[in-house]
C-alpha cells in the first residue's frame, strides 16, 4: 500500500492566519490526491480533488497544490469554523488516507 | 440532494459477522457512474477504505480485508450493504457509507453518511 504521511499532526493558529498542511506519499501518485475536512462528531466533508481542484461550494480560502509525492493544503484567512481534522487521500492505487492533521483555532 | 444513511446492529460478538446497510435517497444507485463505498474509522483514529462496488460491476476491496469482506448492491431497495466476517475487537469502528466518484482520474468520496458505530464485544 502507498503510505500517506501528514504533517504536522496538529497545529494551532489564529483567526485570519494562513496555514499549510503537508501530505507526503511513499511513492509517486501523480495528482491523484484529495482532501477532506472532519469536524467533531460529523462525517468527513470533501474539499479538494486532483490535488488542486476545489469542490463546488468550498470557500476559496481553501487551496491545494502538489504533484508526485508532496502535496499541500493551504487555508488562507483562517475562520473559526475551519477548526477540524484534515485528511488527505490518494487514489493512485489501493485507496489510503493520511493520518490527519488537527487544526485548532 | 443525495443522502446516505447507515443502519445495522451496534454490537457484534467476536467471530460473528458484521452486517450494515446503506440506504441512498435523492438518487438512484443505477444512475451515474458511481462506486458505492464503505469506509471505517476506529475511535480516535484515522480513516480506512473498506471497499466499493459499482452497481453493474465487480466489487473492489482493500487487500487487508478482502478475505473477510463482501459488498453488494440491492437496486430494488436502492441500498448497498457490507458484510465483514470473523470480526474481532480491532473491527470496532465508526462505519461510513459514501458515494465514490472518479473525476480526471482520481477517486474521491462525496457525500458520506453520518456513520454508525459498531462495537465488537462479547
């Protein structure tokens, strides 16, 4: 299986900040990388597909980039409602998720 | 708006079979090119893909669970189901059903059900 490693595992930021979460794949996965947001007690919400394409309805302060083995999720102008755990997921081979990054605000 | 809802026993004894059903509303299982999926999340841990099935095709399973998993679709009820055999405490998790899509080559899950907690204990 392709291992997905997220860093940091947790971070704390303030409203208005810009934060970046990194996801690294154990082998090259082209751009077959997606991002999800999970708030406490709820199911994951789909944010970004193909590394950089924003799902309809997702605020434009969310953005993604990367190709190959290293990917980033950036949240600009952080809002209180962005407090959540963020997961990356690869679909190059057997689908796997990263371990998650807990964002506290 | 497509919605998914999991249902099934919340408690399963070790060595028995876990059985869950996902009811889809707002869309037909047979419309569109979707992969009806199961994903689980052990308490306080990350996400694990279990498998998925297209209504007209063969299922695809996570190799780590393949020997114990069956996913099947009931188009007449607009439901799909999960069976996991020979469960142990390690199978205790929040089980989600989700709709899988493939766009520009990548497979993602959207939307998801609310999840159902299954505990394996005697």
